[in-house]
C-alpha cells in the first residue's frame, strides 16, 4: 500500500502520491476559489496537512477521497478567514460577452459562480473531479441523499442561468429580415 511505503520513508512513493493527485486537487481548489495563486497556496497546504495526517489514514475511503476532503477543509478555512468578499452584484460591471463566439465556457463559469456555495461544491466534486455520490458525501460530510439533492438543484439552477444568459436583450431580438444568430447552448450549442 502506498501509505505504508510513504510512512516507511520511501521518497519515490511520496513523489508518486503528490504527482498522482496534485493536478486534481489544484483544479478543484482553483474552481472553488476562482484564483490560481490562492489555489496553489491551498493545494500546498492540503499536501502539507495530508503529509502530517498520513499516519491517521485508516483506509475507509480511497486515498484520493481522503485527500480531497482535506482540500475541501482547507478551502472552507480559507473562506472563513477571508475578509475581502465582494458581493455578486459587483459582477454587474463585467462586460456582456454573449455576442462573442466560442465563449460558452465563460458563460458556464459565470453560471457556476452564481450557484450557492453548497450547490457549486457538490457539482464540482461530482462533475469536474468525477467522484461518486458516496465519495462526494464523504468529502463534504453529508448524507448521500443530501448530495443527490444538491446535484439535482445545481443542474436545475445552471440550466436556468444558462438559458437566461443565452436569451437576447430586447433590442437584440432579430427582426424578420435579420437572421437569428444565437442558438441556445442548452438546446444544442452555438452555430
């Protein structure tokens, strides 16, 4: 087992542990924080905490699930300590990019940012990190039913937000003589 090798001082095993998990942990934290530098710091803190707690790993979950639970706790501690929260209304000053082609990912990112933290965390762990519902429940310390409910609600809310983001403003509605240039990304993608 990898943990036993690491605890026995096998530096190659320790390197494999970090290499195999670093990118996934970083990606999750970057999506949760929205900041690469913060995600980098939290990822390093996650591995430092994991290294310190490795002897307490009991194997009740996979090592990746255990590590992501530590990462999630690092994120929640960071979130509690932040004093510079900006309200969502501050995003109103961001330019409308719907007219630009190929920016569906920006619309999805914005929609994800508008989800409540509870819904976004469950969604990212399940869809981005590809953990099972049971693993997400373990990471978030929630019952499986609550995770399923949050995933359902997240999908519903994202669908609403993406439909609203794709709807043209009143002065953007094409006349009969103008072709309709936008196509709903929820209904089948952009042309």
